[in-house]
C-alpha cells in the first residue's frame, strides 16, 4: 500500500535480475482502480481509510491497495497461473469490494476519469511512498485523479523481458484505442476518448512510450544513472505505459483506461495477456519484429487518445492510415493462435462500442453528464449482483 523502496538500488536491481531469470512464463495478475463515490451525488469522496478498516478478515484484505488519493482504491487478482483463473477473479474482486462499499454506503465507478469532481478536493493518502511522490511532483501528482487497468505478465529472463517490452511498444496505441473510457474530465466534455492518458502520460516524467533498450544491461545502466543523479529514489518512479516491474518478474502493461464493466475488463486483459505471450513466442522463434521509432508511435498514441476506435491509426509497416477498429481486428487475429493455446481465446472480444463511444453517443443525444455517469456506476457490478 504505497510502501517506500526498502532495498538499495544495487539490491533492487540484483533481486529483479534474479527473479526474472528464475521466473515463470505467462503467469499474470490484473489490477483495477476504482473511484469512491457518494451514492447520492456520485462525486468522489475521501474514504479509502474506511475500506482499509473494514477489510481485515474479508477475502479482499490481501488484494486491496491504496493508489495515491483517498477517493480511490485498487484491487488485484493476485498471481494467476492461467487466464481462466484471472477471468474468474476479476469479477470476483469487484464483488468483494462491493460487499465492503455497500456496507459503508459508497458507490464505485471504473472509467479513466471522474467527469466533474475537482482534483483540488482529493486528499493524497498518508503513506511514505505517496508523501514522497507529493514532495517530488507537486502539481503534477495533484492533477492525477485518473483510473487505469494494469496487466502483469510473467516473462522468464531479463533480456527476454526487455525484448518483449520493445515489441509491445508497437501495439500500445491499439490497446489504448480499444480501452478508451474517459471523454469527460474536470467538468468538461473533452472530445478525447482517453482524457486520462492526456492528463497522466503528458504530465508525469518518465511516462508514456519508452525508448527501446538493446538488452537488460542497457536498461540497467539507465536506471543506475537515474538513481545516481537522484532523478528517482524508488523503482516505481518509472511510470512508462509498459515497463519491467523491478519487484516482480513481470512485464507490466499500464496503457489502458479503467473498464466500466467486468466483461470489458476481462476481454481487454485477455487480449493484453495473449499479445504479450505471442510476442515472447515470436522472439523465441526468431520471427522478425520491426521496432518502430518513438516519434511514429507517438503519432498513433495521439490518434488513440483523440479518436479511439472512431478514428484511424497508421499501419507503420505499410505507412498508410487504416481504421482503428481494423487495427484492433488485425491484432486479435495475430494473437489468436497463442490465445487458443493458453486458454484465453474464449475471453477475447472486440467491443461493439468502447465506454468512451457509449458516453459520447449519450452526450450527443443531450443526456446530462450526471445521468451518463450514473449509467457507468450501474454497469460496474458483475451480472450476478445486478
């Protein structure tokens, strides 16, 4: 829950190398971030500590975490050996969290931003980690009232993890377009499909799409420079949209907006998991992967932020613009053989509409923002609890 790094940089890097080299391929864990809401006004409320106090003895207790502000909570599946296990746990964790928040008289929402609650009203939780981020980042961290879905995938071998991350960069804009859920922020209809991404990745340092690294040694040299120059003092201060996690032997994909429904969260997680495994297999087989320059990926990144699945992405191999939905369909086709092998294929689904598209359609019909958001709050609950 926001603990400070307890190891020295040398110890942290050595542990990371040891864990990756002794790790297991294609385990996974999913993390979801939720807004805590007043049930009448649907505004964000600073009540995270009440959830912590109510959690001991509950099934959720070991899977509950704080995430920057007291009006936010994170839940984790924990390590899963198969995707089928994760597919069961994603809605189950929501049910477990709802059991606590229902008892405490709170509502929950799961999209990339809150439509209107002012960032000035949100309190940063009192942990060493988040106090440190507040000290370092100030206004940048105050504005980060955003909510994401993160997927950790186990990859064995430090160099292999770096190569998988290099390859994943190419696909981050497509994953973002598929996940857009935040067209409203700070009391404004932004016309963006992912205002969350604009607020977070364009403000935080060491964020967004990373550069490529030749191998683990080059990555470690960079991290050591950051520690030595006091640019960072915790390994989590690498906020990239995909990164090697230095405390667990996983590649962490952090590009996606939080998902309104449990079904969407499962489907998106299945695609991310299958893509990561597909790229690892390609690397193992010597399949050529053209690593695209950051400047071109950033162009697609912006297109995904602005237009989501309504727009176009550049096919960077053919150097032509194609519908973003076609890019997503092509990506699903690319991962499907490995998805079938790993038992994830049945959970992958291309959305008829993303949450952002649904919200924008209601807005265009003149539906008030409050009613749009109330629909999101209702859709959070797994079907068994509706």
